[in-house]
C-alpha cells in the first residue's frame, strides 16, 4: 500500500539509536492480549456496528495506524502510551484487513491464513537480510523499527484469520481460546526449560496472542446463537481500553528488550 511505502521511507536520522520498545515481562503479555481483544471488538464495532464495512474501516484504521506509527518511529524516547496505541492500531486494522480478505475477497479463512503467513515469513526474512537480526533487542534504528511494526501489523492480521478459522472449524470461540492459550503455555515452558531461540519463541508467542484475543473478543460480542455472550462491541471495547490504560499506568513500562541469552536468530 502507498502508506506502507511512506513508512519504509522514513530517514535513518529521524530517531535516536536506542530501544523504544518495552521490556518483555508478564505485564507486557497481559497488555498485549488485552490489546488484541480490543482490536477484535473495536474493528468489528467500526465495520459491523457502525456499518462502515470492511474496506472503508480498513482505510480509516490504516490511516490511524500510519499516523501513530510515524509518531512512534520519529519519537526520541520510549513513550508507553504511544507504543501501546500503535499496537492497538495494528490489531484493529488487522481485524478489518483479515475480514476483508476472508469474506469480501472470498479467499476464505484457509486461503487468507496461508497468504498472510507467506507475507509474514517474507517480511521476517527481508528484515533479517537487511538488518541482520529480528530480535527485539536490536530495535535501535528507524529501519529496524519500521520492519518491527510492519511485522507486527501482518502478524496481527494473520492472527485474526487463524482465530476465525479455528473457531469456525467446530471448536467454537471457547474451544479455540483454550487451544491458543494451551499453545502459549507450551511456548512459555519452552522459554524457561528448553534450549530454543528466544527470538523464535518471542515471535511465536506474539503471533499466537492475536488469535487468542480475537476468539475472546468474538466470544464477548457475538450473538448467543453463535456461541457468544452478545455484549455490546462499543461497551466491551471501552471497558477493555480502560483496563489497558490502567495496566500501563500501574505497571513498570520501561524500554528494554527480550531477556535471555539464547537468541540464535
């Protein structure tokens, strides 16, 4: 997209050369899952409740994403609320982008997931080739940070498609949420007990938190006949947003990286 090309053209000297992503702690993952849930309810609120449709909602939300990610990359230091605003922006536009591809373009959940997975793998490969590492410990330049945010955008879009695919495969929203939560638990166990690249485990967990949030968001707002709780999308989004703001305000949100020494990326 044109906006993506604009982001890629940010000059190298537009930001200081130090890490502007938060330290990866338990609070990070709690806020990330809440942000992905907000992305699902917020994206659906715009496209369905307000009847803007998937295409127009995607354009609106992508414009918001570009605005905030530009501010994030251009900033001279770590701003917790700005960082998490960009994360929420990627999850909301990821919701409408995935829904547009899956439903409006007719590629289906499987087709959409495969296309988005291929794009995500290509993005990581290009990032590794250009920068030399995809570790969050190396997000110290506008170039690396640009790749970081584009990777997050596509990972959150893929996660939406994966969540919808598994939920509609017969497991339902609760069953799909349990599956994704179980996979995240296995990744957490591998992080502490297996000699596996922490960078690989980080991105696996980052991708899987999105479908977990997507299925939880759908479980909250979809009609009871479809297995949901039929709660208001707008009200649910507001409550989740307040929860995220509280978590950011009450937890230590300092710039940092991914702890551990076994990067092997």
